[in-house]
C-alpha cells in the first residue's frame, strides 16, 4: 500500500479503489478491526495520504519523508506516460470512467481520499453513504432511482422531529423553515415557490379546521421531495443539504444539544451554524474515547495544515468541517492558524479571494469552538 501511494500522484485517475480499500481497512469492527487500523497507522499510511492531498504544500518534514506522495502535480504529469481509457472490465469506482483531460484531480476524484483520511483519524462518520439505489418494478423493463434505506431513515427522522404531530403531517410553515435551513443561498421568494410546488406535487393530507381545509405534508410526501432532490443534485448535494439539517456525512443525526438552540423566551428552536454544531459533535465523539488516538509524529505534522482543510472544503463542506474538527481536537494547531491568517491577509479581490477568506474564517470558527 505504501508503495502504491508513492506512485499515486502519477496514477491518481485510477486510485479510487485504493482509497476505498484503505478506508475500509481502517474502519473494521472488533479486535481484528482495531489491529488492522493500528497496522495502517504504524505503516505511515496517513501521512502519505495527507501528502498526496496537498502535494508541494505539505510541510518540509512531510515532503522530505514522502517525496513520492508529495510530488508536484505538474511534475507528475510530465513523468506520466500517455494514458488510455481503461477497458470495460477494469472500470474504476470513481465518478468518472473515461480519460481525463485536466491536469489534476477534480473534487470528485478526491472524495474517497478524504474519507480514508477521516476514518483513520477517528471519524467513522465521514464515509459518505449512497443516497440512491436503482430499482426495477416487477413486470416492467424500466428502472427508477429511489432513496437508499439509510437516506430514507434520515428523512423520516427529520420528519418526526420537525412535525408538530407526525400522525397528521408537516405544516407548510415548517416545511418552509426546513427549506430555509437546507438551501441557505436561495432567495425568500424562491423558497416560497419551492414549498408551494412541493405541496402541490407531493403526498399531502387535508384536515378541516373551523370550516377550512388545511393541508399537511405526509411522511411519504417528504420522502418524495428528497428523492427528487437527490436525483437533481446527486449524492454530494443531498448530503450537504442534510448536513445543514443536522446530519453527519454518513446520514446519522447529530445530538439535539449539538445542533439546535432553544431560546428561553421562545417555543421554537433554531439551528446553530454548521461549523459550531460540527465542532461540538466532534468534541463529544472524541471525549467519549477510552484513550487518546495516537497517530504518530509525522501524521501530526502533516495534519497541521490549512491547505488540507481548504482542499477538503473544496471537495465537500461537510467533509472539510469534520476533518478540521477531528484533527484540531486536542492538537497543537498553530501552524494551521498561521497559514490561515496568511491566506486571509493576502486574499486577492474577486471570487477566488472571497472563497479563501470564507475558508479561513471557517477554520477560525471551528477551532474556536
């Protein structure tokens, strides 16, 4: 595995299976799983993965220790022989199967890499669960995509928690609030139109109150909306929206006290900011460990990198926030803070500069909590 990772900068287009293997080796259960994870840590797999993520931006000691894994992207491209598309029986597990035409890995190419890093440092919840499964109706030749069991269970958890009376249904106002939390960039008018469309298209229940028909969205209706939403935005988009609603990347729910605030003088509760909720959730997970997780000196050096979290945030915000929180818990993060401050101070004008400022501020917010 170590030798394969040293060659990974030149073969990253076909490394998805390798990252999945390392991820699954590090999250085994029981005594045998613990032994296997310890072997992964002792073999210095983690610092190699970290170097592979940030390449030439890795710390001096990490680049000196793992020159192969930290090879610059442009140099790796020069040394790589012309590649041909893999044959049909050797298709990779990544999101793209054809030959790539860009000079470096795309965010989707790196998703399994960050999952492997997250599992090794203790974040078993950082594995992005599938959200859609292909199904064929009996007697029909056509197929359809439905929510996986785990994704459907997460939606039902949300429905039961956010409905005043789950046996009746979810009110229009409550659905509008959920949409506001899960779609923070959408305009108020857009959110209102979306809520109205959901009530018109999905399963509802009508109740007569004082001579008026009041419609409530049923659990089946909410499942229909999130199924259609998953088809529209894909796995990463669906998990991000559930992340905004208090769920981890593996679609398990964060504890109530780690995601919602109940004002003393109000009957309704509001969500914390994502980074604040994630920091509290990770602190709870880490404090429950029987003993601190020993990753080794090289791994701690390599983890202390703002570039790592910036790269993870570009792949998926939930992964980036959880990786930052897990690696920062109980660790010396002065180098990461210094790098983030430098990036913040030298951020250029325009979209790219604004993105750098946002990631820097998020780093400070997570570490502060």
